[in-house]
């Protein structure tokens, strides 16, 4: 045996490759706007503080390098607010891609248990086996109609790909 897997077989533990086209891409509507406003406010606050502290007679010797550091800190803290604009949900033949603040996880259809919105919840959840779930921050209750349309489209695609899985088995 050469150790290679014939192209007609799927390696153990791997799902067969499917196309990487996404039929549904959803992002939150309100949170990115608020994140941009908060990021700008944070940045401008640090810029103003950096300028004012350089000219204030507070007894602290605030030099140009300190003012530049204040501006850079404002840019850093402002960029942290922009992480709130990252959440995205993608749905396609290869599965469901959920990107929250730091990473994206693509879940194959074989393990997707559905999409739910808990009573009083702020965002949707992608249900997984054994009572596990992934929060879907891209679908938020504050987006109202946009969130409802996203959940309906998700369930339509879930039905489509679940039917394909049952035909393949």
C-alpha cells in the first residue's frame, strides 16, 4: 500500500468536498453602525485628551511622544469596538459558517441541528449535537425584520441540504 487515498474515496473523518459558494450571507445591521460610532468616539476622545494634556498646566510633563501614544491608544481601543462589526453567518452546500468576534467555524450539515432563537435571547444559536451550540451574533433580535428574514432563509436552505443528505445516505 502506498499510503495515498484514491480520489474516489473520502478519507476517514472527512466530509466529502462540496462547492464553497455561499447562498446566504447575513450580517447584523445595527451593531456595526453602533460599533463604528463607538470606535470613532473612542478615537476622538483620546486625540482630544492627548492634545489638551500637552497644553495643560497640570504639573505633569506631557511631551510629544506621550501625545502620539495617546492617539495610538485611541486607535487601538477604537479598533476593539470594530470587532463588534465582524459577526457573519454564511450558509451553503459545504455547511454553515459562523464568524463571531475572533474566529470563524464552518460546521458541516451532518452536525447542524438547526437555528434557534431563545425566548428573550439577543441573538440566534446554531444548535449542535449533545446540547452544544454556537452563538450566531450576526442574527440579532434588535434587527427585527432583517433577523426574521435571515432565520426563514436559513431554515429554507437547511431543509434543502437536509433533504440532500437523506438522499445521499
